C-alpha cells in the first residue's frame, strides 16, 4: 500500500550524493535600462501540450535521490535536482515541469528563491532578474510518490513512473522526465546528466550513460552514480531500480556494453535476454560502417519484468520489457537493432519538435533494413516494395486494428507533419523508411550513405528539423529532390515512384515479399542484377571490418636467389581469415618465395615441412625461366598450410603478383582444405579438392575473396571486377547455352572437360551471386558440408531452399547478362 514520506528525513545527507558547479554573479538588479520578462510556460507543442518551458537553455542536470522502497509495490523518493542553465532572455521568472511531486525548497545560485506550484509546473522567481546569456544554477528539493500516465488507447498506465516485479521503472515518450525530476521536459532542450540514486543495498539502480564507480554498501544502502556526458533529451532518460543482474562486455569495435535484466524474469527469460543482447555487436558494426562513428560512450540494454507493448531508445541503454522481447521471440533482432539505430538518429540527432518524428522512427526503421542487407543479405528493396504493394487484405497491423483502416491510414497520414494521434503510427515509421529508400534509389548508394553519415556528424548532440534534413540532402546531389520529399512526406496519397532521377529508366517490378517464395532470392537476379556486386561487396566488407583474424603462426621462407616485392604477407592472410571467421583455419602457414634458380631449394623446404608428398610441386609453378610466376597452396593432415609462390625476374613482376594479392587467393585454398581435415574423404580431398567440390567454386571463391579482402572500397572492387571478366566479355564463345552446359555438368563431370580458366572468372561470378543472396559464409558452406559426405546438389538445396536444377538456369542467365559487352 502507499505510505507517506517521513517529514523529518535528513535532507542534508543527500547533498553528498551529487555535485554541481555553482556559478556566481549571474543575477543583475532590474533597472530602467534592462527589462526582465517571464519565460514561456510551455514549448507550445501540440504533441506534448503544456510541456516544456522558455527563457533558458539547460546545460546540465545533477539529480541526487533517496529511493525508499516499501512493500515491493510502491516507493517514495526524496531528492534534490541541481539544474545549470543559460538564460536566453532577460528573465524575471521561469518555470520547470514537475508532475504531482511536492516541491519543498528552491535556490538560485545558493540563494533562496520564491516559487509556486501546480500539479505539473513549478513557477520560480529569482531574487534578482537574470540577464540574457548568463549561466545560473537552480536547486530544487522535492519529494513524494511519482505517478504514471496513459498512452493513447490504453487503460493501464504504461509511461512515467511504473512498478515492476521487484521495483520501479521510469520511462516514456513523448515525456517522462517531469514524472520523477523537475525539468524542461521537451526534446528541444538537451543537457548532460549526473543521476545519483541511493537505494537499499539489495537493489540495483540502472540509468543512462556510464557507471561512475561501483557502489559500496554503507549503512544498508548503496549509491549508484550514472553520468551521461553527451547532451540528452529529457524524454530519453531512464531509471530502473530493483533486483537486477548487471552484465558488462565490449563490442568488437571496442564500445563498452552495460546491460541489466530483472531477475524475476527467471531462467527462461534470461536466455531470451542473452539472445537479444547477441545482436548488439553486429548492429553496432553495421551502423558504424553505414552511419559513422558511434556518437556515445557506452551501449547496452535494460530488460524489466513488466508488461509493455513498446521498447524505448533511452540514451546509451535502450529499455525493453520481457513481454516485449517475448512478442518478438521469432525475430528478436528486429526490436534490438531498431533501438540501437536510435542512438544515432533520436538520441544524438534529436528532432527539435515532435512533428518531425519521422527523423527518429523513419531512420531507425530503415536502419533495420540496412542491417538486414549487411547481415542477412535481405535487400531493403524487398522491404520497400513489400509495403508499397501491400493490399488492405494483407497489410501488416495490430490485431485490434481492422486491415482496411490500417491500410487507409498508412497512405492518408502526412508523414512530415502527422496529426497528433498519428505520431507513433506505422506510417511515420515505415513510410519514413520508404522515404529514405526513395532518396537512396534516386541518388545512389554512395551519395545516400554520404548523406546519412554527414547528417549524423553535422547534427550530432543537437536538435534537427525536417527542413534542415531536406536542405542537407539536397546539398549532396545535383538531382532536384523537392518533389521526392513533397510526395513522400507532405502528401496524403500513395506516391507513384521511388526514383526521382530524371535520367533514370523505369523501375523494375520486384516481388513484394521475399519470404513468400523460395525462389525470390534468385528472382532478384532478373530484377536487380546491377545490385549484385554492391550487395556481395557490402556483406563481405562488413564482416571483414567487424571480425578478428585467426592468430596462426606464419613462417616466411625466401630462396637465396630470390628478391620479394614489398608487401605485407600477414595483412593479405588476415583479410581472408576475417572473411571466413567461423570456419576452421590452419594453425600454421609456411610461405615460400622462390625463383627459377631456387626451385630445388623450394622443393627441399616442402619436403622438410610436409608428410604428404602430393601436396604441391615447386617445379610446377616455375617450369622454366620465362614461365616462372605461378602459385599453389595445400594443407597436410597435420593441419599445416603451405603457400608456394614462384617469382619471375623483377622486371616481370607486376599486377596482383607484385602487390601480393595472390597470397590472399592461395590462403583461401588452405581454408578450403581445412574443412576436410578429419573427414572421411580427407586424403582424397587434400590431393584434389576438385574431386569433391566443383572446381569453379574452388577457384572462383579464391578470386572473389581475394578481391573483397584486398580492395579498400567498392570502386576498387568494381575496377578489379572489370579485369576479372574481360575475357568472358570479349569472347563470343560463351553463349547462354555454353554457360548452362558448363554449370549443368556438375553432377557428372565435375567440370574437368571444360577450360580451366573458366574456373576463375565464371566461378567468381557464381560466388559473387550466392554471396549477394545469402552472405559471405555461403560459398565456404559448400566445403564444410560436402566434407561431411554430402553432395553439392544436396548442400545447395539446403542453403537456398530450391534445387540446383531449378536455380541453375536463373544463375546461368544472370551470368550471361553480366558478361555482355
């Protein structure tokens, strides 16, 4: 039951739990020359009526709170909020938002100030007028039992100060701060925070930012101090108090992760939480690559044992309820990656007014599609077309909403300035994402991501408006974007197109839902063949950037008459190692460089190292002085890899041989071999992989992996790709029927009756295609699964959900189109 706070609580003790800088000399006496006026009593925002204030800009909140827990149902607080602000006008009076809590004392620069209160405001009169531009410090002492409020259509409060199974949770949007501390509760006034909460020692307190120090028990309590050093909108604050498990880790990109879950969720709930947290590293890696450096100090999550139908992008530590995570049980990534994207677009870059909500939700929704492209090879194009082509009958919506209403509302909402009831509608989220896809389709990937990165950097830690984003996007392209944004943001009807480039051809039709048919991925080859190289590059480069290389032992041996070009052998190997992280790789690599004069020496090195004589022959790579420049690789049954690289005279060393990229190609072969170590076919596979895996996958994968791991950007990759396909494009021998015959020989001839050079370029195209559809691990899966005794056709059917016989003509046609001059 509720209970009253003790009137004789020693408030003096609170002061040791917070620090604030008092700035003296702020106020000035009123005179005829200086006119002081009251600040506005609201932000005049129809989406949050009565909230927000004017006349000042908050710089910092320092909150020191004593949390008194009752019987597990209720709690009361006593606190002091010290607010440092700068006057934006000559102030005679100003107000703060505070809901249903009792204010007991107010000081300004350590001097008592007069105040009056209503149920939602504190009106403060300073001892003297405050001059515009002056910084002043207001300390508000307050106490009571915080309350909560109803979201739209709710019968039970889900926002404000909420009760969980073991304690309290403060969270909500569009406002929450004023339910537990005095504030300028509007997103337009961001500030840094120090949140210090003293609670019974058995409880854990979790909030925004970084934990300053690990708390210690003192007189049966612990004081938890959380510091958010980057400006934060008041509604992005969170406070969780209860019986929590605190988890700490670091992402692959070095960002500290601090998460917590309420222990009452039980063992099954804890498993769900850890599964959800597993998506944080991949989301961070994708978003850093796409949106720029992470703008905050830490990341993580809070999972509370409470029934909420939403998650919230609370700064640095998104809030989830266990019920919300359970509702996404089949697709946990969806909710986690959405809230993490908000750390860039909502927390760092925050809308100045609620009417520009699509800058939050449209961006985070599109970020989900971007993550799907990079991590699951699911094109954003599919998502955009799925919603664009949806009908009233199949439109996705909540069960409580009729399909027709959901569909109509989706296209009738003005996304750039939605009506108040539509602020959190699917239209704002999904049509906002579709607006970004229209922008991407119009300006192209390079310019699009330049816009997203630039926007995140330019507006970091500040507020932004819709018009500012439109102007920024326009500054990055010569294509006129005016009609695009009018159609997608400012109209209440369905736009007719995605591409607003006047020089663009017709937009091809695309299946609306990639999950409705197993062939949809290969259908993409007919509708968006041009996007295959980009997707293959993107997925591979993201994995390389976010993975750690295997620390195998590298031994380099150089012949006595050999001069090696300057390149970094370890760098070439590490790129491949990162690309195929997750697959077995050799523990030791021997790299042998030699010339024609050193053939006998090189063979002697091989004989010393290897038990198995069939692995490779040094003479094969360098049969004569004028034809010395080959390379080969192998793995013995000890799991050691060897790479032999013969070198011509220095005047003949050029291209990828001189750069050392061929080493990356050969290291791929050691990884392929390694998949067969310990298998029933190990001996035969190490003699010749082509007896088990199609030779054009063996060599095509090595060429593809070499190109994506040794090039630093997409354009370099595309340039190398032109050279790779040059022979195929210049020789009319390679007709569609020829390619079908080549691929169709898979089950009988293992490709031995065809030109070996086609192992490389046609094989490259095959690997690029399957990588663009299923990701960078796909081609290596053929090796790991075939090593288990399975056939190529069976493995293919398992990976792609359709038979090789059905898919092969689609792949062949795509290859043929790609090699046309």
